[in-house]
């Protein structure tokens, strides 16, 4: 990692009136949650069709068993890492593609969950909402609503589902008004989330990117590329910004 790049990033972040962080799966790898793509990504081991909303509605128990194995077995064990805590200390608004709730657990006050959350479930029938810890996750069958016995669906976005309107609206506003967007741990391959940094760039924001490898953004819109792990680089930035 180039120290000159770090200094440039610190200078830009210090002078920014509004910095927005845009995080992807890479920020949570150090917390024990694997990314979806790449050599050891979840999609190299599991069929994404299992997370299609139509498949879930038609084969809920089959889908649920995989959801439980992949998400709930990992997410409820995961704790925030140094990258989450560094962003929380800086209190930049965060737009995250992650569903793990680790930004909030670390102390970030504004977190826009673009793809929803694994922390709650909603009844597909009566729309009642439940916290995940209230649900018996030991069951092999899809959990049912305590009020109407309808299927409970996790509140993260399945394939073919729309992005939550509030998340879409707030993300658009933050991206359009920030001076700097700090892109952390995302390849920029998932639509429509991948368009968020482009929107920021079109509205005049500088793009500071932290990734272990160049992404789709690196040669197109990134102004400063910091190569490395988020849990190493973000604490360094936070320290120099707040000194």
C-alpha cells in the first residue's frame, strides 16, 4: 500500500463536509462471513436459485434449510471487526449491501441496509414482523407466523425482489450530496447497488476505494485506490483523521 495514497485519502476525507461509506461483503470477511463471489465465495458452493423469491415461495422448506445454514449459522456468531469499529468512530453514514447488522453493532448511527437485514422476518400473509431471535432456528421447516401461521420470510432481498423503497431513496440522496464516497470491500458486480458509487461520481464526489484487488470501479471512477484489507486500512485512516 502506497503511503502517499493514504496521505491523499486522509487529506480528502478531512476536507469533506459529507463522506458516505459504501460497504460490501469484503468488510465482513474478517468477522467470519465469507463473500458471495470469488474462489471461496458462497455462490461457488451453493446454487443462487435457492434464494430466488419464486423458489422460496414454492419450496420454502428447502430454501429455509439453506438460508439457515448459510446465513443464520454465520451471522449470529459474527462480531464486528476493526473496519466496522473504525467507520463507527468516524460516524460516516453507511450504505451497506450486507445483511449482517455489524455496522450497527459496532456503533454506526446511520446505516442504510440496501439489501435488507437478516435480523428480522416478516409474515408473507399478514405482514407481521418478528425479530429473528424470537424464532426457533432449530426447526427444519420454514418458521410460521405466531398470529396467522403464514410463512415467515427473512427481511433481506431475495433475487427478483425490489430494493426497499426507503433504502433506495436514502441511498440516492446520500450518493447525490456527498463530497467523498468511501467504497469498501465490494466488487461492484451486483445491480442496482453497483450504481451507487457511479451516482456519487456523477454528482462530483471523490471516490476513495479500499479493496484487496481492483474492482469494476478501480479503473473507471476511483480517484484513490488503497489496496489491502479493510480491517487494516480503515483503522489507519480513522487514526490519522481524528488525530
